[in-house]
C-alpha cells in the first residue's frame, strides 16, 4: 500500500471537512435567502398594490389615476384594467401576464418562458361606476438579482478559499509534525551510531510534541546513564578480579622458583588462599547483584518479626567482630513487616560490617529500630572515621570506595556493600539516607513504608 503521511491525511480530512461545511452553509443560506426573498417580494407587491389603490378615483364620472400612482418600482409592474379586462394603464413584460384571468385578493405564480412571476389582483369597487382591477406583477427572483450575483461570487471564491485553506492546513500540519520528524531522525541516528549522548533539539515550546520530545530526551538520559553504569560495572568488576589473580600468579611463581622449605611454601599457599577467598567474595557479590537485578531469584516476601531478626543479626555480628567495638541495640519489640528474611539480613549485615570496619577501636555502634509516622525506621550509627560531605551521594554507587588508599582500614571491601543495601531497601519499597561527619562517625538510616 502506498504510504500516506500524517500531513497528507490531516490535510485531506481538513479539506473534506471544509468542503462539506461550505456546502452545508451554502445550502442553508440559499434555502433561507430563497424563502426570505419570496416572502419579501410578496410583501412588497401587496404593499405597492394596496398603496396604489388609494391613488385611483372617479371624478365627475371619469376614472382618474393620481400622479402618485406607481407603475413600476423595484421590479414590480402595476397595471390597471377595466372590469371587462381592458387595460387602462401600466405595462407588463409579457402579454400573458396581462391576459391572465383576474382573482381578487389572490397571490399566485405563473411561469412564463421559464421564469416565475407572482401576480396579485385587487378589484376596486366605485359604485355606481364601473369597478376597476389593479394587478401587480413581479418576477419571483426579481429582488434576488443581487443575491444571484452573490452566489456566483461565492461559487468562484469558495473553491479558491478551500484551496487556500488546504494549503494553509498542509503547512500548519507540516510545521506541527516537524518535531515528530526530528524525534524519529534522532532515534534513527542514535540507533545507527550508538551515540546515546545525542538529544532531540526542539527549542522552546510547551505543546504535546515538545512534551513527547522532552520525554524521549529524559529516556535517552536514563539510557545513557544506565549504559554508562553497565560499562563501568563490567570494567570495574574485571579490574577488581585482576588484582587477586595477579597476586595469586605472583605467589605461585615465587613458590615454584624461589620457595625454599615448607614454611615458605605454606606462606605462599596461605597468601593464595586469602586472594582466593577475596575473589570468591567478589564473585559472590557480583552474582548476587546480577540475580537481584534480573530477579532470577524469587524474592520471598513473608510477614516477619523484624525486631527479632535485627536482634539476631546484631548478635551474630557482635560474635564475629574482630575489633574492640561495643555494639548496642535499641529495638522496639514486635515490629512486623512483609520482607525477605535473607535479603534484610544481608542488608543489615553489610551496614554493621561497615560500622565495624570503619569504626574506631574502643568505639561504639548503635543499631535502632522503631516505628514512627507509619514508617519503620532502621538505623546503624558508628563513631568511626566518617565520610566527607562530597562523597556522600556517591557511596551508594557500585564499586565506589571513598578513598581506595584508606589502607589503615583493615579488610577494605569492593565498594559493593552499600549498593546492595540500597538495592535491597528499594526492593522492599524503602529508602536510604546517610548522615556523616568526618572523624565523628556516620549514621545510615533505612526507612520502610509500613505495610
Ligand atoms: P566497601 O565494601 O568498600 O565497604 P561499601 O559499598 O560498603 O563498600 O561502602 C562504600 C564506601 O563508603 C566505603 O569505601 C567507605 O569508604 C564508605 N563507608 C561505608 N560505610 C562507612 C561507615 N560506616 N563509615 C565510614 N565510611 C563508610
């Protein structure tokens, strides 16, 4: 099928509508003006005849027609006849109009030579003298001569107007749809070049197409950010894996070539094992991420006693901690929530582990859980090294570590812990917040809507 553009469709619809509308309006005007004209013509005819009656009289037995008698006015012919039908005065365009039988007071039409004439007769009685007939004759369309000229003008002007309107309509449609063309060109361009930084240039405007272009641009923004994040994720993950692999290979080489004695071999194996654990931890986190993002692991939402779960995670973390830090809980009892136990445990573990990791020796950690304003609020605070304000928004990003050279911090991670926390919180319709002051400590707050 031939492609019909929207521009053409709009123009065709518009023009057809214009033609139909003009035809209806024209027909309506013709109908109304026709009946009005006929009505007015008849009115003018009877009025003139009735006025002329007053101008005829007998004087000394002699019929006298006054000077004010109007024989012709506005297409109306006025004739006077004797009782026997003999014409006394006046003129009509056709003889038939004079010979037509008289009918007192009747208005009727006769057609002569294709033209309709209206005839109006009045008999005037002058007893004892002879009666007189007065006849008025007018072409039905006599007064409409001007209107016919108007029709003709309209019939010529209308097609011109329609052509003009169609052309104008086409231009407006073309102009209005230009943004769509831009949108499709940009989308095509991005598709072909893969350059997600391109945007639809629309200029200022607030109509629906500008809104559509705006929505597309925002979508491109998000796609660009996501693609960028995906790219970074892959390169960061490869980078993180390369370090332990290099260390393992270096230890292997050293062990093969230089190790003398069991002790050195043992140390090499120990170092290799450490890097192995690190890799395994990273791979575990990466898998975790991918599964959560692709939702390949079904999230098991069930009604859980969050208070009990938080207490139990705190206890476990306290037991495995290697630092001398006091962990205290302030837990409102019996807070229930629809959640996945494994995910919530993992989220809290990550937060507490960070609090220990970035906390100071002999410091404190406080875990609180309470309900307020229809929300469940979980917080983990420490009095550790803190985070500089500039870094705060970035710590939730994957592989982001505040200062990769914070070598004083033992067992520094991969920068995935908080990203996982955020992802789990959002999966439970929660939000994450952080408040921190350098060298004073940090507080991580998770807020869930109460189900
Ligand atoms: P990592 O595994 O490196 O700890 P996270 O995603 O858990 O990764 O944390 C990201 C960064 O945020 C960390 O590198 C660390 O610098 C900072 N951070 C996280 N928790 C704390 C905390 N409690 N105190 C100070 N800094 C923190």
